C-alpha cells in the first residue's frame, strides 16, 4: 500500500525566513495531495490541496509543489512568522475521499522572532 | 463554520476497562472518521462511517468498535483498553466521498495505565 515519508521531523527558522517541508510517496496512482496544520491543543485544519494535474499552487504565503516524476510533494512557508509555528502534515490519497487519506508523520515548525 | 466537538478532552483509563470517546458534528456531513495520532506515525484511520447506523473498518480497527447512532454522533469504543492504546484520538467529518476537506475535532488524549 501507499507509503508516505515526511521530513524533516523538526524545523526551526527565524521570522522572515523560508521553511520547506517535503513528503515522498510511493503509489503512482496517488491523485490528491493536501497539507494540514495542527496548532497546539487543536485539531488539524486544511491549508491547501492540489490534484495531480497541478504542479504548483500558491496561496497566502504558502507554496505547494508537486513533482510527480519523483513522487515528491513540498510545502514552502515563505517569510515565516511566529503564527506559523505548528505541526504540519501532508496527506495523500488515490481519490478525494477522507477514508483513503494517508498522512505523513508530521513536521514541527518553530518560528522565532 | 464547521464544528466537530469531542469529549472528553482527556481521559485516564485502567487496563482492561471500557472506554467510550464521543464525537458530535454540526456540519450536516455524511462522513465521520476516527483517527489515532502517535508520535512518529502521523494519523491512522481506525473506523469511519458514511451513514447513520453503519460503520466501516479503517486501517487499524483491531481493539476498537465504532457506533454511529445518528448523523451527528459517532463514538469510538475500547471494550478492553490496553497500554498500546494510549494515544491522541481525533474525530473528523467530511461532506462525502468527493470532499476535499476533513474537519477535525480538538482531540482526546487517552492514557491507559
């Protein structure tokens, strides 16, 4: 079955710097890619999602890149600020149904002033 | 705003005891899910349901039962709690099979002693 690896497990950056999180997956049939953010003591919230026909998507200081050849998904937090401190998860599936979502292991991002 | 509420927020249980975790959603969503979060494993799907009075097994159902008595409520039941079931449990809901977004509750931290 699908295997998802996420790295790094921890990431510390200064305010204004970029932070990049990478997920690699194994199933070439994977068609749906998403990133979730978990703030302390809270549940996960969807940040962005893309389908397999999209290589790049930018929204509100976040950039998602999808490299289907290398089976690699990345999230770039450009100009990070302390409010970005959280745990980030990638989640992928062959379809858009939540029951099929496979989550990465999470990256704890700490942004210092 | 979508709302998924879980109770209790935390619980300490004894090995061999029965534990019930509750989830209530006001989103009018058909799909509800129970995930388990462990350090180094991301989130793993335990059970899900797409209609009241019916539940389906997820990826790690052993040792867990689920109940969906109504569209709004979804419970996770540990009949004989074990040490290995110490984890954070998340409930989530989504509109349906084509839904892109899972809406998560804030989680229940379960400690089995």
